[in-house]
């Protein structure tokens, strides 16, 4: 069975069955720049520091900075703390000198355009080494983009 063709000058396009169109002609978009913004903050003011023996309530803010994108089911899947780009090691009794609780499955839900949500976590440090630490936030989300547009195609009908 041949595929019907519709011709127009200067452009030719092929009318494909839907199944073939979906299987053969789809492309995965590259939405690497479409993501929630996360901000980590804590303390009673600019001079409040996290000490090597401390318990702090941290607030993680997830925000949708876009005007036409819905971020659905925003969820932190894992939080990891690194010292010198290595995971903070546990002591002999199994405790970690710097830890965040909870460290996974923190759900923010759907973030509509301009919306932000806060979640609290607890950071505990016990006999930790002083210095810089990196907090890595792994997350997932679905992106819904409100696209309204119109394509135009000219077809040439000939007398039968």
C-alpha cells in the first residue's frame, strides 16, 4: 500500500498514518533549561552559621519561574552532602557527621507559573570537619508547556 502524497509548490509533504507518524517522526525535546529553581536557606539572619556540632532547620524552596510552563509532580528524590566532592563518611558506629533528614521523597506537587512551595528538613552535624560542604539535590518533574500555534499547508486540487 503506497503512502498518499499531497504536492504543492515549492513544498512537498507526506500524509502519514498516525501510528507511523508517532513511531517514525517524533523527536525528544531538550528541556534541560526548563526546571524548577531550588533555594536552600536557614537561620535567624545573615550572621547565623552552621557549626560543626549543630542542628538547623533548613527550608528548601522550589519555585516555577516560568509564565507558560506547569511543573508537575515536583519531587526531590535524594539529597546528598559532599565534603571535598566525596560522600561524607560514616563513623564506626554508623552515624554520619553531617546529615539531612529527610533525605529523599520530598514532594512539592504541581508548581503553576510563578508558584513556590517550601519544605523543611533538618541538618545535623556532630563532630564534623570545618570547611565547605556541597548539598546536591536530585529531583524529578514533568513539564507541561502551554503551546498555542497554527500551521498552514496549501494543497492544490485538480479537476477530476
